[in-house]
């Protein structure tokens, strides 16, 4: 099934000059970039984005981190895009991420792990709409 998913190059990925590296890995896997921007999240913006995690012990630190510098959200489209992006990113904890994944190759910690990817169709819809309106998403092939 052709899907759309949201990915974000997190502040650590931008600081490490990995924007092109991350997008390149997605493109090489056959995913199409249909939306792309650079934004700075306020603490409140980050809290809204990660609202599902608000009860978790890492919520405060995570939302501080996500608002610590610019991020590059993007919408990727393709066959099985949600799972493909998760596979290319690797596990949340870089020590557990498979060799050759973005997080294994570049992440410093379970928090500063370079990249975000939606985990299901419902979260993808919410997360895409959080960053992009219809005019900002290309419709053509
Ligand atoms: N995170 C963290 N500590 C944890 C688990 C997660 O700091 O113990 C951060 C990390 O940046 C992660 C984000 O919170 O990417 C969202 O967590 P989730 O479990 O959704 O992981 P993901 O879907 O990003 O792999
Ligand atoms: Mg997640």
C-alpha cells in the first residue's frame, strides 16, 4: 500500500550536518519527498507533537531537546513508507539499532537519536498535519 509518513531530522541531526545524509538514505530506498521544511519548535510545539508521551519520565528532557534548535520535518511517500522509514532509522536506542541504520551510524544516545519517524497510519496522519497543510504537500508523481 502506498503510504505517507512524517520524518524529522532532529536538532542533533541538523547540528551534525546530517540533513542531506538522512534525506539521501530515504531517497535511495525509493521514498519520495513530498513535503519538506526547516522550523524551530517552541517547547509548547514540541509538547504538542509528543503529547502521547506526556506521562513518560523522559518527556521534559525530550521536549527541551526537540526545541533546542532547528528541525527538518518532511513527508515521505511510497510503498510501505511507514515501515520502511522505521527500518532505515533503526531502534530508538542506538546501541540496539541494527548496523547500517541512521541511529546506529550517527546517534549519541536514546534521546539524541537524529531522526523521527511515524509508527502507524494514525500517528502519521496526525504528525503530517502537525507540520504541513495541503498546499505544502506535492500531489504529482
Ligand atoms: N526517548 C528518550 N528516552 C526513552 C525513550 C525515548 O529520550 O527512554 C526519546 C527519543 O528521542 C525517541 C522519542 O523520545 O526518539 C520518542 O520515543 P519513542 O518511544 O516514540 O521512540 P521512536 O518512535 O522515536 O523510536
Ligand atoms: Mg515514536
